[in-house]
C-alpha cells in the first residue's frame, strides 16, 4: 500500500472515530481550518458550511439521536484517488431517538490536503427523502413535547 493511501485511510478512520464521539469538536476533527462542507442534493436546500457552521448545525442532533454512529457500509470499501487526494465513502448511520430508530445512508467524498492528514472539503450526499420524512416526524414529536 502506498504511503499516501495509507495516510488517507488513517485520516478517514480518525474522522469517523471522532465524529462518533457525538461531540461538537468531534464533528470537525481532522478538518483544515478552512474546510467547507457541502450537502447534496442541492434540492435539499443546505448551504455550504464552514467548520463552525457545520458543528453548530449538526451538534443539536446529538441530543435527540443517541448515540449517532456513522460507519462504512458493510462490504463497500473506500474508493481512493491518490492523485486527487480524494476518498469516497458509502456510509451507514444509526441512532436511537424518542420516535424510534434512525437508520440512513450517505455517500461522502473527502478531499484531503497534499499530505492526506487534513480534510479540506466534505461533499455529503444524503438520502434526502428519508431525512425529510424523519425530520417531519421528529419536529412533530418536539412540538408535542413543548405543548406538555
């Protein structure tokens, strides 16, 4: 295995492990200070976010989804482009919530710096139909709880 491939895989492992701590710091671990996070498809209406914006966006979900875990989908290894310093990951998530289990899937493409030690860009493609349906249900639950 080439040294850069090995380093990119180490960065991916570290990124997933840090994210799975379910902490604000973990969501942006191993990212460069100017990393940008894109969520696709564009029809989902998410803006491009800085590290701080992404951290603030995702962190409240950890209060409802415990624990929120992302991992490589079974049987689908990362696809690495060493030259471009990119890795594409097919990920699966799971969490327990007050309205039942949350299970979703994503495709992340991470672009790293030249040494492969920091993530400079995240492009996340989410199952937007599942997410929209789930968010409608969770928002209804939150509304009901606030009325009590």
